[in-house]
C-alpha cells in the first residue's frame, strides 16, 4: 500500500504525476507526455489498485482542465479486504444488497473505501423524478400503436388523456398534442396553462429523457418536443382563428428592444374572466402554430389583448409576425434558439435577503425565475422550493472568482464543461444503462465575490454522485455546494466525501 501519491485529474481520468514534472503546472506546459493511467476498474478514486494501471501517451489539448490530486495505491487483495469491511458496515438494509459481503459484484463501482455510496436504496426511499420520467416513456413505448392510431384519426383529446393518465402519477397534467414531424410520430408538451415558468425546464428534461438514443420511445421511432413546434401544432380553436384570423400588432421598445405582440379585439373589456381565459388560450395556440412556441418565447417579451386600437404598433399577418420573431430570436441568440429562453435580470438598489454566497447580487440569468437569489420566506411557496413536492430540488454550485476578468470566465468554462460532459466519465463508474438526466442548469448568478451556477435537480443521489466524481475539479475551484429545501439551506464542502460545511456527516 502507498498513500499520498501525487497525481492529476484530466478529462475525467486519473494519471500519476510524471517523474519529470514537479507539479501540475509543469504538466500543463506539455502538449503530450508518457503517463501512468490509474483506471477505476474494480476500485474507486482516490483509491486505486496496481492491477488497473497502464502506461499510455497523453495528449493535452486543454491544460485548464488539469487538477492536482492525491491518490492511494493498493494491491487488489488489499483493496478488496478494505471494501468488504465497508460493505459489512454500510450495506445492511439496502434493497440492492444481496446479503453476502464476500460477494463484491457491483460494489467496486458504487461504494468507496470511505464508505460513500449514492446507490443505496432504503425501504422508505421514493424513486427520483428522473426514474419516474424513464418509466413514463417505457410505458408509452409499449403503447405506440394505439397512440399513432389516435393521431391518425385526429383524436387529440383521447391522445392527451392517454398520456396524462400516465403522467399524473408523478407530475402535473399538461397540454399535449400528437403529430408527425418528418417521418416520425411526435408528442408535444405544453405547460402554458400554469403560471410557473420553471415548469418549461421540467418539460425540457422530460423531452431529453424520451429522446435519448437508448430510450425505448426513441427506439420506437418517436420524438418528444417540450413545446408546440411550428408546422406541426395545429389545435382546434374556439373561436376558429384559422378561418377568421385575428388582427395582430407588433412593436419593439426603442430603449430595451422588448418585443410586444398585441391582439386587437374591439369588445375585449366586456369579456367575462372565463371567456378571457379561453380567448387568450386560443390566441396563444394560434401564435404557436405560425411562430412555434420555442421561437415565440425567445423572440417576444409580452402578448396582450386590447380593445383600444394600438396605433403605435405595426399591424402584421401571422406569417409576417413569424418571420420577424424568428429573425429577432436568431439575432438575440446568435442562430441557435434555446428552450426555455432565459430571462436576464439585474439587481435593483433595494436591500434583499439572499441565499448563501448570493449576497450583493449584480446580475443573473435564469430559465426558472421561481428559483431566485432571495432567501426562503416563512411560507416558502411560491418560491425556491416550489417544485420540491414533485421531487425536484434547487441546488447551486458557488466558486469565488472575479467574473469580470478572463481568469474568472475561464474557470466558469472549465466547470461548465465538466458538468455538461458528465456522461463521458469512464466506465465502469458510469455505465451507459445507468446514465440519466439528473439535473439541468437553471441559471447563473453573478455577485461581487463569485459565481453561482443554479441547478434544477431531478435525482439528488445521482447529482451528488457526479459531484463526487468531480471532486478534484470542485476542490480545485474552491467551490461550495448548496441545497435549498423546505427544511433548510445546507452548504456542503466538495470532495470524495461531501460533507455539510458545519458537520462531519457525509451527504
């Protein structure tokens, strides 16, 4: 056994520090070098076995992604003896445990020599939102013939009811439309009937889960849109604006460039609340058909109905509006139109109580405005914990930098790369069949002291497992991990053992 060996972490892999290098700064200056690779085969970082070492040539294309680390080296026999002790100590009561501590099958990739395991399943555990999402598409993949038949017959109501009957088991009923995109049947999801904008991020997660190459629904030749796409979505409208098009007016505010869409309805102020809601829904559906909901949300700031003739705005047809909004969205986002579209916010002069590390907020961008920098009020809803009842957690990663200089932006790019490419972590620690959409970046907050990257977390265990895998990166950036829940806010120190900053208990 050898402890405290100098090594480095680069692109999710571990290497011993070359003998001709004094430190990782020397490594960063190399374009390539012969190295000893430490593979996480039958072991888990920072503890490795000699039998899983190999010599190879390493090409270094991104030196900024190199981080120093201290590792321990064991023989396979030494490692397994220590692992057995952890299995005996930690695994009792886990639904995944077969009861035989001598059988280490699967344990090498799940539990570390420090006893940390994010795969444990207790009897009282509720499946994560990610797992429910996977089950949804697995069930619907078995029903694609029926769903396709409903689309072919134009029975949209039955199509929607069928999918919502599955969806309601773990989420909210949605507006659902079935159509054909190219040569594929598709499911379109909408949450415009809810006031919470953050739900669109959840729809994106659901669609991403369905559209993965290994998804049963994708394998069946189907695709899912988290919005109502142009050219596919054509709902039944009341009144039928397709036959009698509404009058549409458009303007861009001179100073901010905010785009406003206004429908002129001469008797709008006399509508009942129910009629108003129905008309607005129909008008929104009309726009989604011609513009596409993703483009509409990215390229416009507001949609209104008025009975006062909007003389200060230009009247357009739906086709003209679609062309203008699409061009505007492409200009704003430099060609690739995101969904959901982010909101860009700036702190005002008023003093607000904020979450940890979000003091003195300068600016922030978010695709989930419900997750704000403000502290939890006594009654948390609607606020940061709004989606917790659905099994969706608000978390963020803070690292201290001056985000106005190149150094700060470079560190952010490194962190973003490691988080967004988490699936590239080598097997067997990450297996293809175990990869899930466990989180979505929901925003970024810039403060005087650093940057906070907000996350909407769909599987908390997997989220912490990935952060554990990124221990060298997070420790190298002096990062902190924060979770925001109804029962309190917890700050964690990153590492191979992720502990609350004020306690000694692993997360």
